[in-house]
């Protein structure tokens, strides 16, 4: 690749773009913060002085998230919560308010996803992914918004989206449809709640490989020989880069940004070839045989 150098690497983990203490005295509620990208986002808020509330269904994820936040010296509360259940969410926010005060930032990170050809997808698989990814995001935002409207206080919501909200997602029809809903929800709530001081944005991660990816997604990635040269940046993302973007969107320095979806992927989703390669079906890409009813 003639003269190609790619985008420079980021500063190391632990560096912050915002002033130390930017989130001192603030409580940040993060769903799915016990693993992967959610944990990385929570860590950047913790480094800037926030108290962290981690919501998850699984005890092992809560324990992992708690240990990571304590290692950074951040006050942390873990709450068992199924975001498909509004009653669970209300109880989690009540616990957060009791421990640290009403969260001023909500990160809607929890989602469900796995690759499957649409013709193989069961109705239950469709419902589960849409229920967690779209309905759960709305239920959490609704609880956060209602509490701030009642208190007359400002707040910030950052929803985690996906680039196939724009493009469609062959092999991920359930998740792509749900994430398209999340993008639209971000824009709708930003307008509705802006007059009450609540900003709502979305953050779209590109390829950020991490150990908590599901086995089937890791398997798909392993079929790509060299992931770096498949990105316009000539590298994949580092998790702290997503965390820095999230802290900026929720910070005092981004108050006039609302209803926006920020893509952090080194321009990968906008990549196009001058001539299209041969079409390979989703089934072939996933190593599946012919469809059998």
C-alpha cells in the first residue's frame, strides 16, 4: 500500500482529554458495564472522578465491573437488573439514588447480538434481541428522564448504537433493526427533553476487539486474516478511545450537542470500493450449508 501510514495510535490507557475531576460529584449509571466496551467506558468516567453504578443481569459481570472500578479508586455500586423489566430498572435507579444521589449520566450500553441468517432466526431470537437492545434502552432512558423531569435537574444520556442502523446488517437483521430504532429514539428524545435540560446522544463503536466478545463474533473475526489492513485507519480501535468519546459527549463541554450520533470507527463504515467484489451469501460467510427448513 504505497505511502500508507494509517491513523496514529492513541495515547495510552490512563490518559484523559478532559480536566481531572470533570465528573467529580457526578453519578454515572452504565448498563452492561461489567464487560468489554461498557467496562471501558465506565473506567474513563471513573478516572475523571465519577461514582459508577453498574447494572447487569449476571453476578460474574457485576463482580468484574466492580473490581475494575475499585482498582481505579472510584466509588462503585452494582445492581442486578434486567433492562427488559421496567420494575428492575426503577429499583436499580432507586438504589443508585440512595447510594450516590440521582445519576446525572446514563450510558445505555447493554445489548444482545449474535450473527444468524434471517431465515434461520427463531421468533424468540428476534424478540430477545429487540427487547434488550431497543426496549431496554427506552425503558432505561424513560426512568432516567422521568426522574430528572420530576426533580427539575439536567442530565445526559449516551446510547450505544451501531453503524448498520444506517446501512442494514446482513447476518444481524435483529440487531440492525433494533439499533436503527435506537438511533431514531436518540433523535426523538433529544427534541422532547431538550427543553428540560436533558441531552441525548448516541455513540457508535467500530471494531474494538476485546476478550468479552461472544464466541460466534470472535469466530467471524478470526476468519479475517489481518483486521488492521481491513480498516481505512490501518488499525482497529483501542477501548479507551470509545471511553474518551463517551466522557466528552456527557461532559460540560458538549452541552450544545444533542440528538447526534458520533461514529468512532476510523471511517470504516463509510468505506466503498471502486468496483464491487463478487457477492458472498451470509450463509457462506458464516460457513453454513444450504438452508434446510
